[in-house]
């Protein structure tokens, strides 16, 4: 009996579900080449290269040809600014949360200390509660804090404390730390204590042991945690939504704003570019991982 | 002094955890406590908060309000309870349907040839790595009155000369359900797959050897062993569904209001942070209670870490 | 220079169990380990031998008592300040370093020069017969080779004492036996003190000069291999090392180093030697090793003699293991096959009646605990 043969019912459902998963994405990418500017019908790909010409809301000619909407996108300063913000937040928050999270993982895995249970519980909370709640509570705190400080310190105009990129970064760090800690802890759990004992037995003190033995061995876990954090940050909507201010919009926020206003194939182009970047990044990571093995 | 530190293991641990504690206390505990305080307050001028101690907001949630037709002092409106109920039902439906969709897929991949498993799993995860908002937009494109489905149906109807009226799919509870199912499906597939993958092939062979039909094998062997994954997946789906407002906003319009929408509304449009805080805390309490009893009954799925 | 390489004085180590109780893993242990000897701590899991070893190494600190290395009290000194090195059960080779880097690690910590390191690592690898492997990674080596790298890594530092925590546990039988002899000869060659922990009594007997048998955190008996085997101090030790036939008995009389014991199951008195103090009236265990029982066809005028019937026999090759029914009690007897013959009549048959002869010096009278 071939253990890999499945019943037709299962195979059919699998194909259906895969179709379900990918159809929207395919539609998205397809329509980024749509000639029509507004119509949801696919009126064809922009064939001709040449100066921009619009006929009946159909772009029949464009300097970029079929990639018209992508060119349009590259001229969109709002998108570029949002993209830049997204990256700034992601990189900063990832670095900080990875360092702090790794320290926390070490602390929880190796030591017994007074606030241990409290720390463990508080690290689980962001994972268990809905993001809305976390976003709201942080917003409440910041808004109350700001109005109090602005009033009591008599700050006006530009000097006033308000929501901005820095509040987003702080919020991101806070919800990323538990995830990093979880991942690194899992890695630490599998790490045999005897490596570190061997290092100390051979003459290395605590710091040297960590530097030469422990850290290289948990590095894959730390990297995985950092990657997870980075992904969470780039994709985050809800928490960013409640903690950002004017001028500090990230890409997801920008897209959401657009969706409520005007929809053009430019959005599809943005989506396609995003998907491609993500795919490329994942491909890179897989390559790196397999190389390390 | 270093020597003292070396001896005191507890102090070392404390030192390492301090930055984490600063963030957890400052950005989690304090905000939660502050929100709690605010929830007992009242709506102030200009969207601010008047700090008092009043249970008004909570009472309002349950349905008793002073905002009544003239002549009546307090009346009952089930508005908020309806929202709560609607959100719970949506959460439940999404979870169940996601399980039904995820299971066959996860099963197929888990029992596929090892060489293909990683590739297949990778294919499952690609949509998940795509941004959340973008995926909702995709469904907007598909379900709109002039969206893909309607256009295709219209074009087809034109071919066979049948009169066609576009289906009103978007801005309905159905659309929101579809959107939710789609968004969170990968989060259900992953844990279930992890559980199923752990089942050694020899268990299926043993069951067959002992006379179990494929169906009974599924019931008595596969299903119980997949439970940790199902539990983990349920938590990963149910909690966010209760809290998301994007899907209901974009696919449901003003027709479908969930708790998430209510909260967003209070803070942005209605400018009543006190009430919004109360609703948020109720939501949090609800999710914690459901999660607690659920994991109590079914065990905590370690597959969440995957 | 102290008289002893390692000394433990009334050492106690307590742990808190997950349930919150206090457990004495090491319960008032005192031992002296001589310079240049191969010393083994022998016992089953949980007896405290590994914990004791770890306290010598510095991975644990005693709750009470003191550990002395070369006469110096160690107190709360961390491992990297102690002149001892450990070979771990799991080898603990640094996976991200090559063999050379692994062995060189300890020398790097000492601050040795590059040339010095190169020379000494080369010597160390040669000593364990792994020359040429220095660029390999631990993953690429077999279990036996990894074990030898772990050895080289510790020995290269020329410690006063080498601590070995069940290093041969992961190897297959044949390799293990080979390594036992290799370790023994290595120890003689290098001349340093080895402190060895194992649960395998055969291993301990093969390699050690002296053995400490441990159970439940206490040292039951400490001495030469022959002392432990031939004169175990109580029933537990006798049972742990080698094979024994045990019978319950009651002491009837004691004279110098001999005692007369009444064995209820045979309704007979036996004379045997005592290893620890017993009193008249004590309930004791009589222990007779299977290889020490002589069988004969007829009755001989001996002090201890009893009749039995062969129930089963297992031909091992060099020996025959016989299982007898002696008045209702099952007794094991190992007989060497001294004559090579295919004549089946030369071997004991099932149902054959035999007489067991038990010399007093082979009959041990032991306290029950």
C-alpha cells in the first residue's frame, strides 16, 4: 500500500483550499497591469510604449508600457515616505527588542529571581490579548500623558509632545519583546548546559563563556527571533494605527487610508511590489539557512 | 563587587530582565491600569476624560442608557450587547470554518512525501507573509458590485443572453465572514500541520493492521493527536477575529459593526475615550476568559511557538 | 603538597525538589583520593556520585562541608579557577569549533602563545591517536572519536586531577571495552589522578585502583576492587557488584571473624565470615557468589553442605551457568568448563542431583543494609 496515496476527497479539498488562498493574490497582481484606470473589468494590458494617453478611462499608451502603474507608484512621494517610515520603525524596533528579548530569555531560562513569575506573566499578556486592546491602552496612556505634560510644562506648538514615529517605535518594541523572548527561550531550552560548563572548566570566565560558546550556539535562535520581530513590525497595522501621528504613517496605514478614499491600480502595483519583496526576502533567508546547515 | 555578583545568581537574573520589565510595566501594565481608571471616567470636553468614579460606561455597555426618547429617564438598548454577540458569533464561525478548511490541507501536506512537505508548507505561508491590509483589498476587488466575480458573471450572462443583476456581496456580514476566514486561515493551517506531522506513519499502519477503517482511524487516532494543533489554531484565530476592525470596516462598511469597530469608533469619531476604554477592557476580559476555559479543557497548544 | 589529591570532609549537598522538599543528594560524604590513583565512584542513578564529582569540579557548591584540592579548600571557587578538568558524559564539544579549536580552547584561556598552543595540541591529539583530525568538526566524527577529543581537550591543560563523568556511556559494547583499557593505560602513562564516575560495576572493577560504592548520597564502602568484591560491607554492595545468592538468616554465634548463622529456608546452620560487626540474634543476609560454590556428586565431609537438583543449565562457552533447586530455593552456580569435550554426559543434566559445597570463607554474613 502506498502510504502517500490520499483519498480523492482530500486531494480535491487541498486543491480547492490552495485555490482559495491564491486567487485573491493572483487577482491583485494581475490587475496591476490593467489598462483601465477605474474599471474592475480587466480591459487588457497596456501595450504601447509612448507618451501617456488616456481614452475612456483606459490607459492605452504609456512611457512605461505595461508597467505604467509601477512607474506611477515610484513617483508617489507619500508611498516612499511611508515605506521609509516602515523601515525605520522596523529596523530600530527589531534591534532593540532582539537585544532586550534575548537578555530576558537568558534570565528566564537560567535564573530564579524574585520577579520571575511576574515577568513571565507580563510577557504572555501581549500575545494573548487582541492587538486592539494593546493599541488602545498605549494610546490612552500617551494621550493622557501628553495632555498632562503639555499643560503643566506649558509647551506650545512644535514643542508639544505628540504621537509620532517614536511612539510607534516604542509600541512596536513592546509587543515584539515577548515574541523574541519566546523564540530564543525555545532555543535555549534545547541547549545543553554542559557546553558552558565545559568552557568554564577549561578556564573561561562567565563573560568569555557567553561570548565564545553560549552566544554562537544560540545565534540561530536570536536571528530567528529578530526575523520574526522584523516581520511583525513591517506588517503591523492595528498597533501602529493607534500610536502614529501626522507624518509618521507606515505602509499599511497608508494603504488603509487609500482604501477609504480612492482606489487605483497603483495600489495593485504597490501590492505586487510588496509581495515580490517579501518573496525575495524569504528566498534569501531560506538560502542562508540551508547554507548554515 | 564582581565576586558578589558572581555568587548571587538571583541578582544576575534580575539585571538581565530589567529592560524587559521597564517596557512591560511602562507600555503594558501602566497603560492597562490607566485605561481601567479612565474607563470609570466620563466623557470630557473635546474628547478628553473627566476622572471620576462611575460605572456609567459599563452600565451603558450592558444596555442601560440615559440617552432615551423624551420623557423616559433610563431605557434599555440592546445595541452593544448585539455588537458583542455578533463578534462572538463571528469569531466562532470563523474558527469552525477555518478548521474545516485547514484540516484537509494540513493533513494532505503532513502525510505527503517528506521531500514535498517543505515546499508545500512554503506555498501555504506565502499568502500569510503578504500584508494583511492588502489581502483585504484583494477581496474588495473580488466582491465589489463591479468586482471580479460580478464582472465575470455578467460577462458570462451576456454570452448566454441571460439578464443579470450584479450580486450585492460586499458590505454584508457574509463578506466579512469570508474576509475573516481568508485572513486567518494560514494561522489555523500551521499549528494543525505541526501536530499532524508529528504522527508517525507507523501509527496509521498499526491502526490498519488492527482492523480500523480509514474513517475510524481518523476518528480514533488522527483527530485526538491533532488536538494540540487545533487548540493552538483556535486561539490564534479567535482572539484576533474578536479584535480586528479592518475587515469589518472595508468589507462590511457601516453594515457590520463589531467590537473592534466600536472601540475604534469611540476613540476616533465619537471621541469618548472613557467609554472606549470600558469596551476595550471588556473585550480583553472576554478573550482571556474564553482562552482560559478553552485551554483548561483542551490543554495549552505548544504549537503556538511554531 | 598535600597527602591527598582530592579530599572531601563531611560534604552535604541539598537540592530543592520541584515540589518544594529538600533532598540530600550528597549526605555527609568523606573521602580521600590519593595522588596518581584511578579512583571510581560507583552507584546507580541518583546515588550522588555525579553531584559529588560536580562539587569537585566547581559546578556545584557544597551546602555543608568542604572540598579540598591538593590541600586547598575550594569554598565557592568557580570552575575556571580550579586546577581540575572534566570530561563530560555528552562530551560537550563545541560544535561551532574545529577539533583543533576545541582542544586549543583551554590553552587560549591560559594565555598560551600560538606556537605553544600548536605544539601542545599536536601532542595531545597524538596521545589519543587523533592526529590529522584537527580541521574536522565534531559533527563529522564518530562517537569514539568525539570522546577522545573531549579527553584531549582536558588533558592538554595538564590538570592535577582529571574528572570523568560516565564518559563511555554512549559507546557500543566493544568500543567501550577497548576504551576502558585505553583510559587505564593513559592514566598510567600520564600519571595524574583520575576520578571516574560510573554505574557499570564491571567497568569500575576493570579500571580502578580504588572504588567508592555510593547509594542515596552516602558512601557505603570504599576500598580496593578486591576488597569491594570479596568482602562487601553489606547486602546492598554485595548485590550491586557481581552476582550473589542471598539467603535470610539469623546469627547464632560469633567467634572472631566467623559467625554461625541459621538459615530458615534450609533449616540448617552455616558457618561464614563476617565483614561488618554483627551481634547474636541479628537478622542477616548470607551471600554466596555463584563462582564460589563447588559441586560434587557425593557428599563430602564439609562444614557447609547441602543437596540440590539441577533445574536449568546455560552453556556460555567458557562457563556453564547452572540453576539449581536447593530445598525450594533457587541457587545460581557458575562452573568453569575446564575440559573440552563434546560428550554430553560430561555436562550437568536437568534433574541431576548434586551436592553443593560452601566453604566458610566463601560464605559471607552481611548486614541487611
